[in-house]
C-alpha cells in the first residue's frame, strides 16, 4: 500500500460524517462501532490498483463506502446481538438516546438509555399488553423485555390484568414489580415514590417487602422509612394522559372506544339506561382522535353519535343521551 493509499485521519473523519448521515434507527454504540470498523477494514482490503493521485481517492471509496455503510447499519440493526425489546410510539419535547434525538416509531434495543428533557414525555410500547410512559426529566435504561432501571424521574407502567406481562422497575432504593396493574414509580433524589392506579404492586427494599393496592401510594426514603397514603383525585395521573396509547376509531364500535378510555384513565364507564348501552354497542365510529387526551377524545366521539359523557370528580363516567 502506497502512502497515498493509507488510511488517514481525514479518511476517518469523512467516514465518521458518513456514518452520522446514514439512514438508520437507533443502534447502540457497540453496533455503530462495529459498522465503522467493518467499513474501514473493507477499504483497507481493496486491491492496490486504486485511483491516484490521493485527491482522487475520496470520490471513489466514499461512493462505495456510502453503500457499504448504509447496508452495514441496516444489517447490524437487524442482528440479534442486542434484541429489540420495545418501540417509541409517542413523544413530545426532547427524547434522546446517547445524546441523539429519538424519532417516533424507533425500535429500541435492550440496554439503551432513554432521556427525556424538561417539558418532554414518551410512550414506549413493549407489547399490546405492556407499555411504559416517561415523565419529563426522566432517565431509564431498558434492561430487557421485562425490566428497566430507573435512574431518575418518573415512569408509568401499564399492564393488562390477566395477561402474562411480568415487569420489574429497578431503582437504587428498591425494586418494584406488579401483579397485573397500572402504577407510577418515581425517583427524586433518594426518595422512591410508588402510586397504584389499578391492581397491586410489590416493593422490595433491602430485606423488606411492601405491597400497595389501587388508590394507595408509598414513599420510601434512603433510610428505609416507609410512608403510606391514600391517593385523592386524578391529579396524580394528569401527566400520564398526555401520552395516550394509540387508538384507531375508524370502523370501531363506540363500546370498543369506551374500553380504551377506561384503560387509559382508570375510570369506570356506566350507561344511563339500557337504550344507551345498546346504542353504544351498535354505533360505528369514523375519523380519528389518535393523540388527543382521553377526555377530549371522549367528548368528540360521544357527540359524533348524539350522546354525551358526564365526568364527575369522583366515581364512574356516565354515558347518556345528548341534551336537545
């Protein structure tokens, strides 16, 4: 290999820029390093009959490398060295992985660390029966399909009752696991806060194990002191409803939409009378309310079928005829 054909610092910088511009998902740092090294090794392996002088080299190998890098990035993204465990379904504000913005729809691999900035939030879906919502100023690492490590901030875990969806939130204070439920786990400084919206959770801190049921909250400080309280009202869940799970109402019955609403809000649905119940089962919806807060979506959907929803401060939501 002549001096003109040796890999130089300029070549390295060009390939690094090319790697950053290549279309990709969000591979972990190890994947990117492997792609970089593979492309460099391929360049060094090329026959010595290369175009000279050196000024002409970049155009030749950069064109070939552009194809190689895109292919390598795609292949590495699909390889099982770091399994995909979840997907970013919804986000607002700044959500990053390794300092890079994360696009909605990105597939997330085991071991990635997600960070939400002030005023941001994210909805991460593992399966139809398990999802995770990240509040602002939150940092988590997805340890696998059934666990994460919460380093700071607050998360909301939603698991469908009656399904096999075990999940553990690891924190510096203790581990939180559920028995088919919906709950938040927050870590602010040395205090661990757990609030249960539905079902039951188990908190393991040191040698102690505590349980909390729907409507209860626990706080555990660094000394292990446990404070238990009753959750009053819906204020504790307001941030969660800014990140609703996707809903497609086109061609769906009103009854199906109401099930989604009940899951998103934890509110029970009742009908004013049997006639209204029958109308809800028969009504077919059209259009889209995806991304709207559940309360706003409910108002739009019920009005479209000449019904109304009454949402009291406490107790069930009542679906009845619209006033005329």
